[in-house]
C-alpha cells in the first residue's frame, strides 16, 4: 500500500502571503518616516526663508541622545518683502543690519542679456533679483535692458548686494539701494553745465560750409534754418554775402564737453534784410523764438514740407503735362527729392484724406482750422500712426516721398488752399502764430536785452568768440 504524499504547509499561498506582511509593514513605516522628515525639513526651510533672523533647525542626533537644536545663519539676500510701497525687505520691527559696500563690479549689457542672466554670472541669488523687481514701476527700466547700458554692482564682504546702478546714458540713472533691511529705488536725472558761445560767418558757397567754418554742428545749422525758415526760403533765397551770428549753448558734464544745446539768440542777414530771434521760455513753460519786439517768428505754416534738392515744377495755370501730353494747370509745387525722404506737416491739423487719389497716387490731405487745407501727393508710403481723423503737429513726419500716380520721377507735389482756392505755396502770405502774451512781455524784454548785447558785439567782431557764462 503506497504512502500518501506529504503536504508542505510552508508553501501554501495563505502562508506565503502572511510571511510577506512584516516586510511590507517595515517598508511602509520607512516610507512614512521619510515623508514626514521631508515635510519637516521643508517647513523649517520656509521659516528660514521668511524670517530675516537666525532660525533654528534640527541637526543630526548625537550618538546615544535625542535630537539637538542648533542655530543656523540666515542665507545672504533672503529678506522677505515688506508691506510698504518704497522697498522690499523685512518688517520695520525686524530690520536687518546695514551693509557696507566693499566690492564694485561694472559691466556693459551685451546682446541677449537679461538681468537674471547677469545676476547668474555674478553669482547673486535669484531671491535678491525677485525682491528688486517687486519694487514695480520705479525699476521697470531693468525689464528692458539695451545693449551698451552700463550696470554697476556693489556688494559687501559676504557677497550680498548693497547697491545696483543702471546707467542707460550719461544723464539718467536708476539707483537701487539696500536700506534698513529693504531695497529702495530712486531715479536720478543729471543736468549738464551750460556755457554760451558766439559764432558768426559770411556765406560764400553754402550755409552748411559757412556754418562748419564757424564751428557749428550740423544739428545747430539745421536749427538755425528752422528758426528763420518762416521768413527765409533756405533752398531758394540764400545769396553769397549773406551773414549770420549765433549765440548757442555748449554742454559739459564732469568737466568734459558732451555736445551743444539750443540756439538762444541768432541774427541772419539775407539779401540786405536782417532778421533777429530770441529764444524765450515763459513762466507757463512754453518755449518759442521771438523777434526783439516780442513777435513770434513762428508762422501757422512752414514754407516747405520737405528737404528737397530742387523745384522740378512750379505753380502755373498752364503747363505742358509730361505724361498726358497736353496743357494743364499745375496748382501746386513739385519738390524733387529721393524716394523715402520724410515729408512733414506744414501746420497743425487733422487728416481728412489718406489713400489713393487718381493721378495724385498716394495722397494725404490735411485741414487746418476752418479755412486752410494742404495736399501732399505721389507719396511712397504713409508714416506710422497716420490715419483719416488723426491729428498732426507742425513739423511732424506724416509720409515719405515717392512717385506713385502720374509721376515721371520721385518728387512731392504740394498744394496750399485757402477756402478751397489754390494759392502758390512759394508766395502765399502765411498767417502768423499767436504772439507773446502781454503779461510776459516785460520779463521777455529783460531776458532779451543781455542776449541782444552779445549779438551786437558779434556784429562788430569778425572772429569767433566765447562767453563763459552759465
């Protein structure tokens, strides 16, 4: 009789499952302990981050003892922002100690740089950058750095940022300073020292050559032409022997000449007629050029709307049209100029037409008050922001020279209309701008007297003089 097979109870499924429970329990306990430890460490780290004073944390237990409590130092530049509006940092009742700048590092912003990238290169903590950017509007320039901008970082002996200076140019600075436990920002505008210089010349070839010979920059020569541009057509009226005298500002910063300012007084003799101008800012802040009698030199309209090379066609009631090949009235002036030359509004006004207009091609029509309109035709394109209904200012660029429509070459066709009737833009009598208010005239006369005395001195002196006057 054969034996029954022996059953090994340790291989029964129920027993195998029961044998695994202790192992699973130990693993679960270990996982719970690790999770609890991680949460505890995170909570301590958050407290350390939020409070700018020595915090406490759990250290490793000594053999045979329980946990120890030790003091940990606050990481550099990790102060929490205050609730105030002037800076970021700890609360007023819990100020961090002052920081003394010991190290300075200057750099120029490179293409592709951001403030975060620069902080990373200098090993400054992101928390510091975060607190600075929380200052909001005063530091918005730091969000749009441009290549070439200068930045100066000043840190203490622990590497903490004490002062950040942003210098986009020589006149403007943004200074961010650690002050009483928080960052403060302030914008500074530097002003240049101004001296007055006198220069004069007689024109024998061109205004530009005479101006350069007298020591004037291109900008000052253009400003001189702009001052007298309402009375003198500098493209057509200049003659050999014309003479000018200019009193202008020279700008200095930190003892170094950095350029020229505005013309404060000028005299121009054209074909035997002398014009004089005084720059004056009235107590309300409005600046303009006036004659010695207080009459504004500005007209309601500029004489010409574009810097042209020549007049290719004048105002005429009977002209042979080069494209239509028949006699036709030409009720404007054509100014030849390269394609893309800026076209300026000759007066303050409103755009009443912008678009294509038959043989005129791309055209702008401006209305100035109730009586005057000006027309600008054959344009290549319109300036950005110019639409029907837009308001424009005198001298504002509104379009660019082209040769659209019936045109044989690049030029601007310009018309001047009064009550709908065409007038010759070269000879029409332009209306005056508003005069100097009567209440400011006594102050203007006192201001002009000294400047006119210097111009009189210049007329008697054939050489360039300098007046060291603030």
